[in-house]
């Protein structure tokens, strides 16, 4: 038995779950690990998230070495998860309750929200009790609307009496994520490393686009608000029917970002017609806010969609090449389709022209096909 397992068993005993039966739960692309517990008190979820940077050091845009997770504002311990969960529940949304914690060790015992995940519902074409998929999507949009009505969060409480200030999704964080496309995807596509001149032009184009995100208001942006992290809780009411997990990387950002996560889902295809219907639903409700500007929102949606999908295309290649996880390549044609959708917006004309000069849309799609 290794030291980590000894620590986990002691944590569970102290929390009153020492005799629980344990089984693995599907994880994600991070270093976190999850288990489902069955015991006399029912079910719970153990999150095992040892503190530390997620990934090796790299050179930041400022020329200084740092872990990718630090530059991209990814959580390096479980304090953000605890604090943001408190904030989501305070906003009336369904994040799992925290039953027990050892934050320095990275161990949390959480409410089990069940197995009715959005991914399975989308595959089945309906919710677990026969609900139309549009009902699930609309509830997810409504949950975002409720969250966005609160604006940017202030300091969020932690169990030790301290507070966590949610960082900003600033231009540096957005920019380092776009680098994944030219660090990993483009070299696979073009068969050679990205030249410094191309890298410099690419960075300059993105710098001119990030102002669109700043013009879209500031809210709590969960960043991974998509099917693997949403659970249908049909017995609850309104927006609380949407269980939300995996939110430790949330930042203060544009309201459009989580709509992109939901409606340009990397793991499950969202048809253009459904994307349009749900965008219109969001716009209709958000328009009651005098500060909401539909044109700025749609421009931010396209720019942040392209930013997110550029990141994901690079991440999926990196997971294959660096981490030995080729399964993610199967999702690349879908993400590439979303990327082309976003590049069609007039705000992205210069970036689209630049990328077309390197490979063209047909070249981008052909490269994706060979990888997947």
C-alpha cells in the first residue's frame, strides 16, 4: 500500500466512510482521480487531486518559464473547487455538497449527483425519463443566465475562514491557450515546426481579437460547461435540474464563453440548428439587461469559440503525442467543424485569411481526417 492510499484511508475513516465500498469513476484529461463510495450513509464521491502543477514547465509569452497550468489559470490545488462550489450553490445552482475535506492533501468527499449525465442523454436522444434534449439544453442555458445575472463574483468563502478571489480570464491566459494550435496541431498538419515569423503573426492576430471578449461583460466563467460535466437532476426544479461538476478552473470572463462550451461541445455534436435555437433563447432572456449588447455577445461568442477550439485541437494532439492518449483524436473532426463555424464570423476574417494562407480550410479538414 503506497503513502497516498494510506492517506486516503485515514481521510475516509475520519469522515465516517472508512467501511465504504470503493469503485473507480471515469476521470478527465487532468491528473485528478475520482472514486464512487457506497456505504451506510448512501453514496458519495471521493476526489483525489494532489496539489501541484498540471503539466511540465514551458516558456510563457513574457519569456519566463512557468507551468502551463499557472499561465492558463488552471487550478493547482483543490481550494478553487471548494470555493467555486460554494459560490455556485449560493447562486442557487446544483454543485455537489462538500461532505468532508483535507484541502492541503487534495482530498474531498462530495455529494454524488448520480449517473444521468448529459453525454448519455445526447447519445440516447432524450433525457433519462424521456425528456426532449431541447429541455435539457434549455435548462442548461437557464442555469447560465441565473449565474450571469449575478455578475462577477467577489471573494468566495473557504472552510478555514479564508477567501478565494477568482482570477480573471485575462489576455495572457487566453493567448497561451491559442499557442496549443501552433505548438501541436499545426506541426502535425504541416509536417514541420511552426516558424518564428508565423508564430509572431499568429500572436498579433489574436491580440487584436481579445478585445471582443472584454466587451461582453464580466461573469463567473466555468470554462468546462459541457456534456461530460453536466448531470440531469430531473427531480429538482428549474435551473437546479442541471448538476454541475468539474468547475475548479473557473475564472472571471465573458458571458459568451460557457455558451460556447455548451453549444460547441467537443465530446458530443451539437447541430447548427440547436446551437441557433439555444443562442436565441439566451439572447431573448439576456436582452432584459440594459447592459447586454447582442452584437457584442455574438462577436465574443465567435472569437471565444475559435479560441477554445484552437486550444482543444492542440490539446487533443498533445494528449496523443505527449501523454499517450489517442482516444481524444476521435473528437477532432467535430472540433474542427466548430472551428470553421467560428472563423466564418466577420470579426475573424483576418485570422481566417492567415490560416487559409498556411493550409486552407480543405487542408485543415484533411489533416484532421488523417489524425482521427
